[in-house]
C-alpha cells in the first residue's frame, strides 16, 4: 500500500527540527531519511522508528510492536523498527527526542553492519 502525500507531508513537518528529512518509496512503503541515513519506516500510514538495545525499552514500555513482514518464504520476520506510540503525535518535543534516539540506533547499525565490516576488513588487508 502506497503512502499518501498528505501523510508524508505531515511526517516531514513533525520532523523538521531534525533537519532536511526526506521520504523515499520502498517496497510498498517508504523510508524516512536524514541525509543518507534511514531511521524510520512508513507502512500503511504508520510510522515505525529504528530501535536497538538503547531505545527498545522505551517502545516496549509503551507496548509498541515491531514491524513484521512475511517474505515469499512465508515465515514472518520482525524488523528492528517499532511502531511509534500514538501519543507522540500530540507531543512534538518528545517525538523529536524519540526520533534522535532512532537516528542514533540507525547510525550505530550502519557503523557495525555488514557493509561497514566489509570495508574495515578490506582496509585492513595488506597492500600487494
């Protein structure tokens, strides 16, 4: 299901304090980016923020669930993105605090992900 232009505009307006946020289509939903870093996901007009061990407890305390999708294999996969608590749409300052934590989680994942590990490994190889 595509994300409506109205919802996209609303999310960008909410996240203005972070800087130049942009939204790009992906797999029927959309990724939310600051610079080249994806820190949120929109699916079916629902916003999900990136989580890791530093901010997962915040989402769990609010009884939020992770985004789960079923690939062609049919086995559901939980992603490291959790649905934003509804109350934060009415609390813009706190929404930005949660967004910054999600940016931190996305940055940490980028610096420890497979691409970063491969780049470090390549850089550590002796020159011939």
